[in-house]
């Protein structure tokens, strides 16, 4: 009788759940899905599946916003000076459209020594300029670390998250930005932008992306 009662209770709970799910508003479901899909956090890794949803269309002002962000960043870079980056060229940082908003992509060799997660001295000027650009933005900003395929996947997830954390620490404790602006993620080698078969490709894959999200989390 006890077993039968337990089974009956579970069946009743199951059917109540089905009825409640059938009555959910579809718009609310999409909004909830969007929250989990857009959010970046310390537990968001490449091997985990995100909730799928249609990619939202780019607003007509998005390209203008990217242009303004790029100009603002370049002005900030000129303000802080780039003497420590002599010979690196201007490809160490790039501003481009991301499906979630606007992304500033910083080459990992500017920020970190190989295999390390502590910031290099010469990276501080770049991050200072980025902080100046971000300080007046009323948006959620996702800081995301990426690596090449060297080492094990577990090692790369760990170091990518630590690198993103080092950049966030600079923004919070050196630049004085509000922690409420930021979320954090580490993807390891899960999202390459180039081949890992060449040194140039590995250099491009070792990066930190600072994404100004279109919607607040």
C-alpha cells in the first residue's frame, strides 16, 4: 500500500506539471530562455549546452554604436600612450559586432605570458584605456577568456577563467568600475577563431573578449 500510494502521488504530480506547463505564456518562456542563453558566468563552459533561441536582429543603431565605441577606444588608447606596445601594431585589440552586442577583443600575448594568468605590465595601459571607454556605459559587460588547444581541456578552462578574472580584478580594483556592470566566463579552447595548427592561429585564439551586451542581464 505504501508503494502504491507513492506511485499514485508521483503520477498526480506529473500530470499537474504537464497541465501547468501547457498553460505557460510562450513569451515568458522565451524571456526565461533568453536570460540563460545570454548570461555569462563562472559556470558557463563550452562543453555545456546553452538554451537555443532565435538570434535577435541587430538594431539600426548597432553599427553607429560600434563606430562610436571604436572611436572612443582609440581616443583612450592615445590618451594613455602605447610606448610599452611598440612594434605590436594596432591588431592587439579589435572592436566588432557580436550577436550579443559589441565585442572588444584583446590579444592574449599583450595581456599574459604564455601559460600564465597574471597581467603583464605592458597590458595595464590597454586595460586603462578600455576602462575609460567602459565607465560611462549603462550596459552589462561580459568578460570572457579563451585559449588555444595546448594542454588538456580542463587546464584551458581553468586558465581562461583565471585570465578573465584578472582582467575583471583590474577593472574593479585599479580602475574603480562598479562590479554590478560585469559578468564572467571562461571557455578554454571551445570557441576558436582560427586554426590551432599555426602559431598565428594560436595567438588569435588566446584572447580575452569584453562584450557590451545589448540587453541587461
